[in-house]
C-alpha cells in the first residue's frame, strides 16, 4: 500500500494553515486488521491517523516538531482517548516521523485537504 504522500502532492503550507499543535502517539499491531471508526480496515503499516473531531477522509500534514520530519496522513479513525494527546498515528506514519522509540512526539497538524462532501 502506497503512502498518501505518493499519490497526493499538497499545496504549499502557510502559517495560517496550522490547525493544531500537541502530543501525538501511535498504535499498531493490537488493532491491525480491525475496522476503524470510518469502517476502513486498519493497517498498522499505513499512513492514517485517528483524531477526535476532524472529519473522516481529511488529509493532514503532520510535522514532528522535535526533528522537523513530516508526513501526509488520512484521518480514518477516532481517538486518541488518552488525556493530553491530539492524534494517534498508524505505526507506518509514526516511523516516518521518527517517533517509534519515544512513543510520543510534539506535532503540528496542518489541513491539506478537506474530504469531498456529497452534493
């Protein structure tokens, strides 16, 4: 499965595009193959994320503020349900951000594309 960044080239980001800053964590094998809140099958190696209120299908750029690495993910689940966290990433995206060893990282979320809405 290709990362979102392989098929979607985001527009240039501007400071006004920052949606949220906070702590992200990741989840993996314990949920691999199970359905997400959006009914997608969770792939621990994928480039997806869980957010409490962003709409399913939203494409966001996540930047690890500790090392400036970033990736593009699709919101397809709800969470995290741990106080003080704003995003739960699939393990594949967390690996790209360099946050596997620490388990969490301070990140910035930027909206790249809102999901298509029915007419």
